[in-house]
C-alpha cells in the first residue's frame, strides 16, 4: 500500500536525546539504545508511539527502567498511547543484528571486514527500534566496542580506550544521518580553518594501501569548504570531518553528519588509475556531500516527499561549484546532456513523477533523475526569475529561519516569496506536475518589429492527464545576419499557454537564439533550417546555444540518415570541421561539439517525432556519420593530435582534461581511417588512465583491441576500480549482435563478483547502456537483464530495482520488442518473494 503525502501527521513524540552502544560482532552485534522521548505538543490526545524496526531480534526493552513485554511485528513496535506517561520518559532496548549476513547494504553491514552503515532513507530501522522518520531530530551519543583499530561515528570523538570509543554529535539530526564505521583503516589527513577561526581536522579513511589515492578528494573537500563560505556564507560546525571510502556501496555517497561515507570510486584517484571524468566526478560528489551539511543536515526534510528540498538544492550547489572550478559553459552542456539522457527519458515514460512525488511504495525508488536533476533545474529557474541578488537574500533567510528544522517545499517557496514579494503559486506547479513541457516557437518580422510567439504544451503523464501552464523563463538573444548580437540575453517570462514578445527598432530580420543556457527544462520545438543552425554554431555568443545549434544540426542529419537513408550533407560536415580546428574555442567545447548524438537520445527524438525507432538502423547510421566525419577531417586530425599532446606531469585540471578530451575525440576519428595504428601507439604510450582507456575504446569501436584488453587485464587485475572499467568497456563497445554474448562471457569471468554493486553495474549496467545491443531483435539483451535482476533482487533489492529502469523506454519500440520487454517484466513480477523495490518498479513499468 502506498504512502501518501496527504496523510502526513506530525510525530507523536519528539526525542530529546539518544545514546547507543554497539558491541560489534560480525554475526551477532548487540545494539543497546536509550531514547529520551517527550510527547509532541503539536499532537493532541494520547497517540500511540510507533517505533520502526526490521529484522531485529529484541533481547529486552524497558520504559523508565521497568521491563516491557513488547511484541514487535514485522516492521516495528507499537507502544499504546494509554500506557505511556504524559511527560518525558526513557525507552531502552537491546537488540541483536547480523551485519555479516546483510547483503542489502542498508543498515549496518560489512564490506571487506569493515563495518559500515547506510541509513538513508530507512536503514536505521534495521539497526534498532526508533521513530525512523526525518522530522524526529535528536542529538546522538554513540559508544562503539570492538577490537578493530578505527571506530568512527557522527560528531566529535569525546573519549576512547583500548577496544572502545565514544562519539557525541551535538547537532540534532534525524536517524537517516546516523553513521558508524569500524575497521582496519588508515587516514589521509589535513586541516582547515573556517572563516570564524574554528580549526577542523579532516580525514579520509581508506583501506591500507589506498592512502596515496586520496589527495584529489582532500583537495576537493578543502575547496568545497572554502567555496561554501564564500558563496553561501556557510561554515562547517564540528571539530572533525571524516570521510570513509567503501567498496560495497549501493549509490555514490552519503552525507551522514560529520562522517560521510563514499563509494570508493568517488574518492580514490591517481592519474594512472582514474580518468578525467572520474576526477571531475570525485570533485562534484565530495562537494555535494559536503554541501549537504547545510542543505540536508542543518536543514533537513520533514518527510521523504520533500526529498528534492535537499537533493535538488544540493545538486544545484554542486553544479555551481563545478562551474566555478572548471568551465561554466562546458559544465552546463554536460549537465544538460545528463538531464536529457536520464530525466527527460524518465519523464517520457511510465516512471514519470513530479519533482515532489505525492505517493510511493518504496522511497528508495524515488532517488531519481527527476528529484535530483530536475530538482536542481527548478532552483536554477527560480534564481533566473528572481535574479542573483534576491536569490542570495532568500537563501540567507532560508538558513536563518529554518536552521535546525525539518522543512518542506512550502517553507522553501515562502522564503522566496517574502524575500522578493513575488507570488510563486504558479511556479509551484513545477514541483507537483510531472512531464517535460514542449515549447513551440514561431516568429515574424515586419517594419523593424520582430515578434516571437511561444506556445507551451504540457503532455500527460501517468496519473496526471491534464496539466496547467507553467512559468517558463526563456532566455533569448538576437543576432544580426552579419553575426553581431543586437539583443543581449534577456529573460522572457512566459506564464500563459500562448504568449508573444516583440522587439522594436531592428534594421533586419534577426536570427533568434532561444533558451540560452538552457534556461528551463523544456523541449524546444521550432522548425529551423540547417543554415540557421550552422549560423548559430558559428556566431552565437551564448556558449550553450552555440553547442546546442551544432547538436540540433547533427540530430537533424542523423534522423534523416535513419529514416531516409540519407548521407550526411556538407552543411553539417563543414560547420563541424570549422569548430574542430577553431583554436579560439576551448578544446573541451570542441570535444563536446564533436561528440555525436547518443543512440538512446536519437531513439527518444525519433519516437517523439512520430517514428518507431529501429535500434540497429540508428546504430548503423551513427557509424556512417562518424565515418563521414572522419573522412572529412582526415587531413586535419594528425596535426590536431600532435598539437594537443600534454607534455610534462599529469594535471587533473579542466584545461588539461579538455585538451585530452579533444585529442581522444580526434583519435577516435583517426582510428576509423588508419585501422587502429595510432590508437595502438597511444595505448602503449599512455601514462594516465584517461588516455589508456580512451585509446582502448577507440580500438574496440572498430572491432580491434583484443591484445590490448589482455595487456590491460594483466596490468590491472589487482585493482577493483580499474577492472570495473575493463568489464564495462568491452560491453559498451561491443557490436549489437555480440553484446549479449560478451555479457555472458564476462559474467563467467572469475573476477565478476556480482554481489559488489560497482562490478554488477559495470557489467549489467553496461548492457543496458549499449542501446543497439540491449535492444537487439533477438531479445537476448532483455532476457539477460531480467535474469540478472531476478538473481540480484533477493540479495540487493535496491540495486536490482534501480537497474530495472532499462525497461522504462518500452513504449518507443516496435510491437515485437515491446512484447519481449513485457514478457520479461511479467517474468520478474511472477518471481516468488519479489522485493517491494523491484515489485514497485516492474509494476509501474508493466502497467503503462
Ligand atoms: N543522500 C545521498 C546523496 O544524494 C544519497 C542517498 C541515496 N539513498 C538511497 N536510498 N538511494 O548524496
Ligand atoms: Zn544528495
């Protein structure tokens, strides 16, 4: 039965303090709890106290010292209101849990002999009985007893001795931010002094041998701390900030107060083992988790429907940080690529849901691109609408007013309304209505007056057949036919279904640059000629729209190649060739411009245009497109590759990374002409993982690289994170008809540890990321995915559910493929003992 936002009730009791003692043992850990409750004055009557608890063996419980004969049910324990004092009281309990048998990686579990926790969203109830809901906030004291050398929890360490340590977190927090780590760990340490003079000990804890791989993460942390002080006026608030890297982790990382826990792939990096993308991701995830200390921890969410309150805002903040550290233009393009690939795709299918959902069965299924990435876009739109200065004032008010609280989207919007005097009722629809608005544009020019006419269409999504018009900030610029800008970026505020905007006094019909910087998460629909796209690619002053023009041109070309068997015309080839060699442009931008539209993206676009996408044809057309580009650029590529060589030691910075990206894009094209000679040489000469793996990918793309795969495996067999790349690469670059067989071969490899989420994702995730391979007409990709989901589900339902989203695009394809996908969903749904997680996902995808 679903949980509904409309059913929210404040907690029956508040918690004034919690003390926990952990006697750690792999199979039999004892957890002793002492919880000081107080009736919530916001509730009347004598409501029952519900304590959540799952999989706990209750040893004993007491109320104010008097033993309680409590009988837990499958999901917790109810203390009847009539039996509770109408005044503060203390509940104590002792439970036993089995971390070694915890394969779900939620609650307290073990990874390589180390104890660690993951409590968001509802993992704390697998540790002890507690009101496991974010609107119950309390200070925690934690005592850990174990012979392991490093014992960590939230807050500051207050005492320790041989075999024990005690931690105190003075900041009231919800249980989802609880964390505990115990293990044989070593620290890479540094210090930070906050703006007001507090000295903070910073530690990144890793397994012995990994300590040399923490420098970049530490540098990113220090830069994040400084940035949050300078840009948001937010200081750190404890004496210690600990980060722990864990190999077995269901997601990216977790912002537990003072004790962030990370998937080791977002911490560990050396130039030899991590790519430029890995470095950028580490910087972003470190920043994201650190920024949660204010947007998430000091101000948390009232309930899980408000998840975007912390996630949308924190993603927006980490995106701002990365733009400041790197190139804002390149960052924006990359973020939009991700948004379209993941969120637009989600919004277009059976899993579409509002940024603030109104019901769920399993909350873990709502840590989605919509909540995170679209949630971040809403913050960006708000900032664009009110302006930077008002945004800063509203944020100051938010921190001042809601510090220490569990807040809602209403609280967030009210702060903006008060700071700006604006009515945000219509803006709020962005939070409650799912789906990606379509923005149709037409224009006319008469007597020096140029008019842009917009129409917004808000297509239906599951459960929301009819939608209202949204507020859409449309950033527009106008260019003269000679390429000069006649109207610099101006934000038009669209609020009606149809709306026109007129610009006077123009000497000639201008070329419009619409939705600059991707000012709203909408699909722009405007008939545009290739000449105009090429013109904007050459002249637009807005870097996002300059790139977007090239991308739109490429998609038009590719669409015609797929549907009409056309050849790529000279317009596109010449326009792109000019960008490729234009040395006034940032190499990273040129690399992005050379990247062809993805096959999944093309399938989505073709489907939206009324076609039934054929994955095999899309793949073949894209190959021909790459071949034509390689041919056109053949005489330039060699020089480009030479000129972009980076002499000297490796730098992970954006400038050097951008040059490597362009160099590898050129190498990929050259490889289609020289049979792989240059890529083989580049692979052997590489002194960093970006080039090593990049050159290998070029070879695999043309069906070569077998020898290099062997060399790579020998060199990196002992490195889990690098071997994840080895697994993924072979599948991502397999030919469509060989993808399933490649997966079968690799899942039989002795190093395929399917219980490790990173390894599972690098194989099974790569299968669904290979569009033509996954959707191969044989149906083998679908069967294989379903087989693995069914196998993983009883052990790790969260990861199984997440990976099932490969089936969300079913409706795009032909009847045969749809039938095969449906059959796999039915097979999943018929599996005895199916988890709530996978059951909800498969059910939602089945119904639509
Ligand atoms: N709050 C974490 C973050 O965004 C992610 C937690 C994901 N939890 C989950 N159950 N999927 O940094
Ligand atoms: Zn987050």
